């Protein structure tokens, strides 16, 4: 059985896995540096027709890999929420519980959203004679209506919970304020610019910076 020191070091490393995997997953969405620097303040309408053409032509490997990496990263966001709530619990039990509960619901929804998008890759196995119907179906599926729209909305709760925990830790002064501000800003970027990969990549970087003192404290077993 590993001792507490080893377990904490494992947790410390796992805290970095979500932002690092997310950065990698979002980066795979860009085919050039120019694409990354194309910042927009309003979410553009999704080009489902272009996605269909890529999947049907067998060029969907990047799409699948990017979403699969983000899918693998989701459990580690849950680890972040639980660790932050554990630190906050000693000073504000109510906020620690509420933040963790909201964040956990959001993580479950997020896993559902990403897995739904991964399932769209099945379009690549459709026979050419069915392309018209498959294209129409994919356009409707990516319109974010019905359950997908509701589930996507619930995924925002992961970052709302993260913000509540960071705000509580900021107030309790357990960690440097600048790092908690980084977590708050990173979560806000996800909330306001969801599905805009360059903004979310920056949000992941901010979250990784914000988590550094938490990782350091766990690693040093304090």
C-alpha cells in the first residue's frame, strides 16, 4: 500500500493532466498558426457540412483524436474539483460542498457531450448512396437542440463549480490570489467561449498556472 506522501504526489501530477491534455486536444483543431490567432467574440455557426465532407472522405482522424483526448481528460477535471474542495473544506464547508456538487454534475454532462461528438465519426462508414440523408442527419444532430443542447448547457456547471471553489480559496488565502484569479479567468473563458478552441486553449493554460501552488503543496506533503 502506498503511503500518504506517494498518494499525494500522484494526485499532484494528476492535477496537471486535465489542462495539458486539453491544450493538446484543442491544439489539434488548428491546421495552422493563423487559425489559432483568428480570435472571435461571437461563436460562429458550426459548419456541419464541412465536417461531413471530411468524415466521408476519410479525413476525420484529427477530429476523432482531438475529441478523444478531451474525453480522456474529463475525469481529471473531476480530480481538480475534488482536490480544491478538499482544501476549501477546512475553512468553508458549505461552499466546498456546493462547488464540488455543481462541478461534478457538470463533469458528467461534459463527458456525455464529448462522447456524443465522438459518435458522429460513424458518418465516415456511411455508403455513398446514403450521403444525402447522412449529411442532413449530421446537420440536425450538430444543431445543439433537444437533449444535446440541454446536456451542453449542463456541462458549463463544471466551470461554475470551479469558479466557486477558486473564489472560496481566494477568500481563505490558502493559496496566492494571483493563481486563484488565473483559475477564475480560465473558467470564465470556457463559459463565455465554449466551442471556440483558441479561447479554450488559453483558458486551459490559465488553469494550469492557477493550479501550480496546489500541485506544489500536494507534492511537498504539506
